């Protein structure tokens, strides 16, 4: 999985037409999930750093 920014993940989410997209966040180097909320905005789920 190639690292990408949140903005790049949003483009992929729109392109695929899915409601969520899992990606490797370039900034944190961790897997994150970008999802489409019911209100039409995006939500982002990121793992906590311990």
C-alpha cells in the first residue's frame, strides 16, 4: 500500500464511489480510514499513538 495524504485518499474515495477508504497515512505512517458521513462531510479514523 503506497502512502498518501488525506486529500489523496478523499479523491480515491470519490473515484471508487465507496462509503469508506482505508489507506496508509503519509504523515503518521499508520493505516487510517476515511469515511463519508451521513451529513455529506468526511470523517477520519486514526489509530492512537502510544
